[in-house]
C-alpha cells in the first residue's frame, strides 16, 4: 500500500469539506465518488439531449448511419463524436463507481 503525506492545510481543508469520523482514505474515496457522479451526470445530460434532438438512441443513430444520411454535416459529426464520448463515459463512470462501492464494502468489513 502506498503512503501519501498531506500538508496540515490540506488535511484541515479535507476535514472542513467532509466533517465526519471517516479516515483520510475514505474521505478521498468519497471525493472521487462525487467527481465520478458529477461526470456521469454530465455524460447522461449529453446522451439525453442528443436522444431528444434526433429522437433516436445512440445505437439507433449509428445503425441508421445518420451522419451519412444527413450529408456528413459539421453539426451532425460533432454530435456523433460528443454522443460517442458520452456513451463511453457513462460506461466508464458506472464501472468506476461500482469499483468504489466494492472497495467501500471491503473496507467496512
């Protein structure tokens, strides 16, 4: 296990931000989880906005070759890239959150 030293100021900020009885490791995991949830929300908002815009899921969008059908316009290409990033990001954030939950369960037993 790696050991990391925090300055007193950083420790104080961590205590102020997450004032509970958890150890530093648990607090850092909690901050990581909050960041992953924030990113997951951003990816889901992008997915929802593009689903509404095209009235298709991402899988339907790609299966129907929507970018080609719409003449490879700059807007559609940008949307396709943003949507692909969002769908991949959702999967990644969900996987990372699952790993954090499993680690929390291991640490609490």
